[in-house]
C-alpha cells in the first residue's frame, strides 16, 4: 500500500472499531505497517469519527520522528514493539474493550477458551501496570511478549493485538471480547440479579444532557459506596473517586463539582458541558461497573493509586479533552 492508502485504512478502522464497541471517543489506537521501520498510526487525542487520512501521521520507529500535521498516538512505542516482535504481522490495534479489560484485572486462570478461540488468540499474557504512554508500560508489554504472549492484556488499561492484516487483528479483538464476556457475565450474574433498583425523582437531572444510567450492573455498583477507579480511562474523566450518595439532594451537591455521581439503589447520573462527553462517561462507567463487579466476584481489589488517578485526570482535562476535535 502507498502512504495515502495506509492512512485511509487507519482512519476507516477507527470508525469501524467504534461501531463494534471496541474503542470509544479518543481511547485506544490503531496502526498499519508501511515497512520494517515505519507505520501509519492514529493521531494523538483525536476522536475517531473526525479522523481523516490527512490526520494520520507516518511514524519512523528507528529515528523516532513522524511525518504529518498531527502527533502520533502516545502509545506509538507499544506499536513499534509489536511490529519488532512480530515481523510477519502488519496491523496493530490497542482497544479499551469492556470484558477483556475486566479479565485483565483479575488474571487468566479461570478463563475458558474453545479450541477455535485458542487457535485465533494464541497465548494470552497480562502485562504489568504502567501509566499510559510511558516507558514502564512499553517495557511491561515487551516482557509479556517475551514470555510468549500473542495477545496482551494491559492491566488497568486495555488490550493490544496484532494481525497479518486489519481483518485478522479485529478478529482477535472480537474473539477475545466474546470469550471474556461469556466468562465475566457468568461471574457477575449473581451480583446483578441481587441488586434492588429504586426510583428517584427525575428532577435531579437538572443539567442539560444529564442522564441516569440504571443498568443492573450500575445499580449493583451504586450499592458498593464510593468507587476508586480501576481503569485509566475512568480516572481520566472522573478523577480519584466516583462518589456514592443516598439522596437526590446529595447528588446535586456532588454534581456541582464533578460530572458523575452514584445514587444508591438507583444507578449513576452523568452530565457534562459537551454532549459527547456525556456519551463517553456513560460508556466508560458501564465498563467500570462490569470491571468492579467482576473483581469483587473474584475476591480481589485492583484500585489504581490515588496519585496516578489525580495525575491522569489533570492531564486529560488540560490536554486530551480539548484535543478530541483536532
């Protein structure tokens, strides 16, 4: 492929992955190999539905430079590591998919795969924690690859897969998600069935675009008290804690200072100045609910350090939340 075709492929793939609910908004990243030292990669912090071929940079992994008007994704070094480790694979996807991310928090020992799923995914490994875009995270991914990993779950973060082409990479991501959803849903089914849903006065939704998320998982989450983020995307948008309150009056007090609050027995209210931020909050908090219920069912605690949450929230508010439109 020529450069323009590679760039167009990356741009088109972003929208496809959004439709498949494997990525959202600006989270995750996509790349397509040009040659041994170069690849086209999605631009940093830009919403997938807005990315055009002209926005996609070509990254030089040898000289650590890029061509194009926009900076490459901050996870470019992970993509470079994947291409170096898999010289015969030409497409890499890093997703923030819900159920595989949940499994990454608790480990793989109970995950059951069919023979077909094993053939598609190969060895699955969990990479140790590192903040997004850091050398620590890159080294953790390389360590997982060196341990024989073909598919890598990055704890607190998401998934990275590689394929000989786009179709194979997407097949791996979807196969992994289907297997993890089957496993996680079985684990948390009892918890969600026990959650008692109550009604609230909808006048609490006074902010334009505010909405109540009252899925069984969110209602179950609301009964657990204040929630510390387990995932970096939740930390980015919510900060160090998602508060849980008992009344609509208390919820309004919290919403005056932040964009999400749990009401025990009712679910979660989200609001934001930007309607797309409301959509993003709903998506990531639904994922956060699944992850927390799953780790509780597994009997483990996996909250992120408070300092890291505060740092990611600060960077997101000052940088990435303003860049989604390019």
